[in-house]
């Protein structure tokens, strides 16, 4: 899970489609930043400590970031298996999928409950947008809130999530390459194997530098090359990749380069 961004109101972090590919590390499960509801196995104490919230009716999108963030602050780390063992049929044109009723097809008062639930969900994991009313449901907030093993602000820092700006940097280049696993699991797993130690050097990991080196710097280099050589194929590909990865949003200082690339493409 690595392709995530904010969606909806009051705004939760939704995980996008995750294409299947050969793992960069095939010898063991690989560290991931997020938790996936569709494939989750853990020791029983996970569901005891990180309980499904009693008071989130009509929530579908938002469940994963709630459980994942709460689990991380309780000291749990998320890993993906090195081989696929099952899949979910999310194909829109599947006759089997289309015939199954969806709970979100309910309307009226139930749908309104969903907005109330999302206010609670985001507030409990410190993801509420600035200015959100403070009247969210606090029923058993301590039981369904954050853990105390790790600070939630550190999770957002390492996951490149800016709650105030409602912004999340795509992490796939950091995760899929195995760089996250090597930098955190290999370097900072506790001697007893019980979780990664974030109390020392791990908290200072510069994740953005890794993402820049693997993702944004190559895109910027292609944009510069396309402008200098007036190569339309390079420009189209680089601009498409810049749009897909939201280059301008995460590197506003490159807006001038993007404008120059668009102008060069028009000329060619």
C-alpha cells in the first residue's frame, strides 16, 4: 500500500489501486506504510488493542487509515507477503460483483451518519482538517483512539502526509523498491524482533530525499531534456508523469519548468 491521497469531506486518506508486481525483496515479507482491510493477518492481541470503532456507521473508505495509524501508534508494523495468495474481484464489469448490494446505496439519514462518522474518525487519528467543528462524537474515545508506543506526528512525517495541507506524497518508489524495508526494518528492528525502534535514528529518516531521487528528480530531468531538445515524445511522457504524481503540488518551485515544458510542447 503506497499510492494514497486525501479524498472527500472532512477528508481522509484513501489508498488507491496497488498494481501487483514482483517484490523487490523475495526472501521475507516487506515493510509497508499502510494497513489493508482486504488482507490482514496478525496475532490476536492486535484486534484487542486496535479495536474496530464502535461508532463509525456508514464508513467504508477511511477504515484502513484509521486502523493503520492507530495500529502504528500502538507499536505494530505492517508487512506485505512476498507472494500473492488471494485477490478481490474489484472489476467494475464483473457480473458477480455488480449483483451484490452495497451498503453505501442507502440514502437519507444513514448517509448523513457517514459524515458524522468521518468527523470522529479523522479527529481520533489527528487527521481532522484545520477549522473542523469540535463537536465530533467522543464516545469511548480513549478505547478507540491512538496508542502511546509511538507519536502519530512521527507517522505522518515518515509517511509524507501533511494533514494541514491535505497532501500526501506517493510513496511507491520508496516502498516497492525495498528502500523502506532496508532503511527501517533491516536497520532498526529491535533485537527481540518486536517492532521497529523509532526512538533513535529511524525518526530522522529523510523519506522525501528517497522519493525525490527515485521519482521526482528523473521526471524533472526529462522535462528539462524535452525543453532543451524540443522532443514532443519526451515532453508528453514527462508531463503525464508529472500530472500523475502531482509534481507541482509537492514541488511548487518547479512550476516554471512545467510551464516551459507545456509551452515547448505546443511549439512542437
